[in-house]
C-alpha cells in the first residue's frame, strides 16, 4: 500500500525557496509550477511535485536566466519535452559561442594593445567620427557615449569643432568595441584603458578577460546544476515511474 502524498501549503514552499507566498502563487499562475487542484474549501493543494518544480525552476534560473527557465518549465508542463530540451541546447550553444568569442576577443585585444600608436616614418592618421564608426561597424552615437564616459578623448578641429580621432583614440575605440561585444560594461573598460595609456601595461586587460572567463565558468556550473534538477524532475513526473498518478 503506497503512502499518501504529503500535502504542502504555500507557506511551506515559500520558506523552502526563501520567497513570499504571493510569489509562489505567481509562479503557479505563470505555469512555472504544475496546476494545483483546490480543496473543497477552495484552498490550493500543493504536493511533492510542486516542491520539485519550484526547486527545478530556481536552479534553472541561476544558470539559464529567469525568462529561459520559465519557458522551459512552461514547455515541460505542456508536455512538450522537445521544446524544453531545445531551449536547454540553445543556451549551452550560446555559452559555447561566448567562450569562443572571448578567446578570439582576448587575442585580438592583445594585438590591438601592442599596436604602435605613433610612427615617425608614417603620416599621422586621423579619422572623423563617421569614418571611425564605419571602420568599427558601430553607430556614431556609440562613440559619443564612450566619449561622454571618458573612454575616448578626441581632438577637435579648429574652426569647425569636428572630432578628430588620432592613432591612440582609434586603437582605444577598437578595444572598446571588442570589449563591448564581449559584454563588458563601460566602468569595467575604464581601468583597462587607463593602465594601457599610463604604462602600456596589458595587466588590466588580462585581468578583465580572466574575470569574464570565471563568470562563464560559474554560469556553466549553474547550468549543469539546473539541467541536473530538470532531469530529476522529468524522471519523477507523473507516469514516469515514481508511482504518482
């Protein structure tokens, strides 16, 4: 004779996850948790599967993000396992692409950082803002934002006031553009440029790349935990061998 399913209250689930009871209800309404029947008196009835779903969702969110985790749980509860797994696969593919991009960016940044910004044997190259934006493949507004943040300090033409970017600013703009594509925030870029300008050192650059690698490793670890939780949840879903019906 099987043991009766343990009933849980919203407050039990809330305490388990460190959230409010209203958030538990929101999760239920959003489809993150499986449907919960109501008792004769109208109260929602939660059980062990709701507990597992809550833990699965929270674990998925830490690695895959809240929106993707929500979509995965929606697909699972709709009985659409292929779509749920496709979301998981896409996230892992995206993380792999970020790793590859970071490796390429790190190598390119080292190369750019080592460029000679002035050469006595060559005429001094300067570009206007539109020319530099076209070279980098960004909007001129992006260059203005970088300038406003203190990352670029272009010269100004006499009379017209037009911006003129010399070799050092062109190099810095290339570095900023590559770092932004790798999701670095502007305050994270500032010390990299400061160190390069003062001493020619790429230590801050290497430290920034190392931090980004660590972030990706932490996310990969969280994704591994989330996918493990998802596997356990799927293996104990009704009709999958745990005796629930």
